[in-house]
């Protein structure tokens, strides 16, 4: 690559730092998911064995929702940094060779999508995470209602609406909202 086409050292360093941030956020997202499993399992185990019938079990769905918000926030951060790299940093780093490989990568992704490729691992991670949260919520609300209603009905409805709204919003943002690309001069 000719010297005049080489990106500056500071741009390359900024690129490396942003890529490292993405990798760290991905690792943290997995750790938060594992912490959620351990924490919810322990919390539900305590309430189902030692504190059976205690209305405090209703904290479990909100703990699960908190973990889901943390995972979503990390996913958003990963996408945001990746979009910034694509739209700004890589554009400045483009040489003839880099442009060729970027076009090859985009062609590969487009063909893969046309053949119906789905990243089932990532999809199952997200579905499992929300499924675990909804299961914890179901078990918790069942424990409060089952022996006899331990709290007023209106309070139970309010808690259900709050938790349901939180998960509904996260699931909508995660699965059903189209991503908007940043408009650039090339597009």
C-alpha cells in the first residue's frame, strides 16, 4: 500500500481501542448472562425452600428484568460502537485493498442472508435470557397466588403491568425494531 494511502497511526490506535471495547462488552454481556442464571437460581431456590409463601419472592422478576436491561444495554453499546467504526473509522482507513475486502465481506453477508442464514446461537442466547426471566416471573407470581392471595389484587396487577411493560419494551427493541443506519456521503 502506498505511503499516502496509509491511515494515520492515531486513527489505527483509535480503531484498536474501539475494537477492544467491543470485545470487552461482548465478554461482559456473557458474564452478566451467567450471573443472572446463578443469582436468579439462588434467589428462587431460597424463596422456594426456606421462605415458602413469602411475598418478597416478587423481587425475582424485577431482578431478572434488571439483568435483561443490563444485557440489552451492552448489546446496544456493541452495535453503536460497531456502527461508528463502520461509518467513520473504516471509511477513513479505506485503501484500494481494504475497499476490495470490505466489498467481499458485504457480498458474503448478503449471499448468506439470501440463503436464509440465521445466527441461531445469538438468537437462542437472547430467547433463553428472556425465557428464563419470564419463567422466574411466572414461578414468583404463582408462589404468591397459590396458597392464598398474599398481597392485594391491585398490587399484583400493578407489579405484573410494570414487569410486563419492561419486558415488552425490551423484546420489541431487541427483536422487532429495524436498525437505522447513519446516513453518510457514500449512501
